[in-house]
């Protein structure tokens, strides 16, 4: 079944959608999001650590930041 607003040229998405906000209070914050395909047998913690590393690789200044928000949900309606 094709969705009415689906783009035929859209890139494939991961099995899970994530959102992560990291904050250095009063100094910096970043909210990133995307999709992820966890490795077979991966735990939620494994995915959290991998995603946090992914974000801090992009924003090294947030390596010591506090996690203000994290969500990981199946990417299917």
C-alpha cells in the first residue's frame, strides 16, 4: 500500500526513531534526531550509548553535557 504523501525517491529509514537533547546549562544545548537500526540483540542502553557518541562526535563541546531528553521508539505507525 502506498501512502498518499510518500516520496518514491525517499531514502530508507531505520527501524527506530530517536531524539536526544544534550545540555550544558547556561552555555550550550543541542537537540538531534534521526533513525537507527539496532544490531541484533542490542539493548536500549547499547543504542543510547551509540547515539550519544554519534551526537558528541558532531558536537565535541557537548561530550560532558547532561542528557536533558532521550526517546527511542519503533519507527512504524
